[in-house]
C-alpha cells in the first residue's frame, strides 16, 4: 500500500513506482464515486490501465419535506464536494496531471 502521497496525482505516481504496471494488465481502481473521474484520469496519465469500481455513493432517497420545502443543508454539503471535484478535474487537466477532463469509462466489474 502506498503511503507517501499528499494528493491523487502523487498517489498515482507513487503507486506506479511501487507496482510498475504492465501495459497488458488491467487494474481495478477503488475510490469514492464522486472522486472517480479525477482518480481515473491521474492513474491513466501515469500508465495504469484502470477500470473503475466506485464506492460511497452519495445519492439516496429524497424525503417529502425536501421536495416541498427545498434543499436541506446536506445538499449544500454535496454541492461543496461536487465543486471541489469539478475544480480539481479542471486544474488537473490544465496542469497535465490527468489524461482527460472527464473520464468516460465507469465500469462495474463483478467480483
């Protein structure tokens, strides 16, 4: 397990140094669903052929009170997370830390 990284890009770099992935290998990338697009971009950028296995989905049932009286503070928290990820996607792409702005592949693999 890689322990030196301070951010997603460093995690991808240090993991690649540790594992030395072969281009013919497929790797399973496990992270929170909201973080998956940026993580995939970083790992692909450093040479990992990754398939997504997202966890920690933040979607759920909307209560009757939320639909009648508007958004709850939980929605503001999710918006904060989304904005951080969207800005992260943009900055990682502009600084060449990611192979793409939005990774188009999210695959659920049976385990």
